[in-house]
C-alpha cells in the first residue's frame, strides 16, 4: 500500500479498505495540525483504536485514535494534560491549529503527542525495577489535584470494588447454572471448578466490606488519585538510567492507588514463579517510596486474591464461545496460587 508502512504484527485480520480509510484520516488530521507529513507507520490497530507513528516537519509524532467511548476518551486526554502540566513524564500533547487538545471524528476521539523513543524496563534488573515502581508512585502523587473540566464526565471507580466483586460473583453463579446440561468438556470442568472459586470470592467480598476500604475511599474522595489501570512494562519507556515515561493513559480513572499495584502483581502470574517472593518484592519496593499502613496493606492483599483469572476465562467462554478447558485449569491454579502467596507472605500455614 503506497503512502504508509505497517509494523509487523501491528495489524491482524484487518480489512485493507479500512486501513486505507484510516490513513486518509491521518492525512486529514495532519492538515488540522498544520504539519507536513513525511513518513507514516501503523503501529497498532484493532476494530476501534489506531496508533500511528508519523514523521512530520516537527519531528516524530504519535497520532492515536482512542478505541473507547467518547466521554471516557476525553477524560483520559484531560488527565494526560494534567500530568504533563504538572511535570510528570508523559508525552507532550500537540495542539491543533485551532488550539484544540483533541480531534473529533464522528464518535471517535484522537490526539497527537510527541513520539518517545526508548526501551521497556526489565523487571529482573534491580535498577529498572526500582525506577518502574518509583514512577508508579510518582504517577499517583502527581495525579492528586486533577480537576475534571466542566462538562467532562468524571471517570471513577472509587467505592466501586464491592459492587464489582458482587457482579463478578453473580456472573460466575449464573454461568454455573448455564453450564448444566452442556456436554462440552469445558462446561463439565467449569462446574467442577467454580463452586470453590465462588466460595473464595464470597469470603474476599466479606473481608473487603469489613476492611479499611470504605475509610480509604472517604479519604480519597476529597483529593482523589488517578490510577493508570494498565500499568506495565509495555506502557513505560526508559530513556535513561533515571528517566521513565508513562504512555497509554486510555484506561486512567480515579481509584485506590493499590489497584495499579495489583496489576503489577498479576504480571507475575505464570506457572513456576515464586509468587510470595514476588509479592514481597512489590510491597517492599513500593513502601520505599510510599508508606502503606497495615490497614491499607490489608485492602491490597484482599484484592490480589480475587479470582480475576477464572472470571476472565469464563467471560470469554460464555459470552464469546471461546472454550479452552486447559486454560481454565491453569487460570484456576493461578488464582489459588494468589491466595497461597498472600498466606506465605504473611507467614500463615497453608490450608
């Protein structure tokens, strides 16, 4: 296709006509920014989101059309702008010729930033790891005081964990009934596995609602903290031994800061990894930079045990007919390993 190139594996099963339409949108977008387009690479694409790396007369830029609902996309861009103006290392946003922070195309939102070159951190390298966790702590600290502009819909999960737990438990119960009578081996396995998973999830729900969770939510209601919600090595870029940038703020929301820490823990959920040691490393490094009193640590340790892996597997099975019994077995084992890791971290004998 003339006019642009595609990074290998960036696009899977994408219609050629759709890609060409998106490239035409890139050209139109650059005109709205008053930039001359010299080179264009498609680096990521799915049915809704497109990310382009473009070389312009002002250097390399990233043009991103966000694959989320309009109001959520606008919230994330204003949050991005707040972090930039507060001095946190996120890629600077380029304003359009009319001074617009973002572009609108139908129900889609797009924006342009500088392109950041660097490398992803390697968590096995201690210097990378400490900078990775410190950057997360700095992200939360810098996000305090973000004021949502008038007319922009607020995106928040503060106070929403108990309802989220209950909804997930309800779905697991409903799918258990739905699996009855179905002959596929996946559904038979699901009915064997899920009663224990539900008991674990119910116990964690009770622990959460009786924990420091509500007091913490009330504390943050006055001055909330943004969570990245997808913080990981692939969304951080090192440009030096002490410089790390954070990208892809599409999922940003107000929430307890340890929700991001739980995501970090989940990156360790692979067979053969000592999860108790990983959990200890995460907590020890995080608390170097941010104190985590016992009552708040307990909230975090409750959330890291919830059976998110099994729930996600079941969601794909019952809503999208993606049936993988071997994966369900592995996910159930990993979710049990979460709870075992917490017990071992706390020095509690295994059950």
